[in-house]
């Protein structure tokens, strides 16, 4: 079984909605890193030296490759990444190998067969 790593940078207010959408699209879970900061094309807005930018959460999804594009698109849609600039991004990377996921492989195999 082949996997992809989806990495999403999400406004913290949208994390729960993005997680729900990803699960409905086939993700079995995620690792969430809270309170990340970043900077895009435009520089940060500040007031008296304090940042006015919202905090981001980083969501890491290890997903089966046949489900990855669907999950990627759902995360982007719910996170409003394309419709509202600066709300977040999501991208995927190939995973060469993964250990510790054997307990999920049977469930994932059934999901993938249902999708194909």
C-alpha cells in the first residue's frame, strides 16, 4: 500500500471543520500542531509591535494514495484556501515508507476498493 503525506496550514478557527471534512473524505486521523506562525506574499500587519495575524494549525495526514486527492480537495474547500487569500494552504508529498500503520491497512484497503 502506498501513502501520501498531506500537510495543511489552517486558520485555527477552521481546524475542526477541516478535520471533519478530511475524515469524511477518507482520512483516518491526523497530527495537529497548534499555534504555528507563517508569512505569505504580503508582510504581517502589526499594531504597536504585536502581530495581528491569526494563528495557524499545522495538520499532518498520512493517507492512502488513491484517497489523497479527494482529501486534499476537501481540505482546501472547507478551509477556503482558494476563495480567501491568506487563509491557508495544503499540499501532498510522496511517502517512501511508513511503519506503525499496519492496524489501519485492512480498513484502508476496504475504503480504497470501494472508491475504485
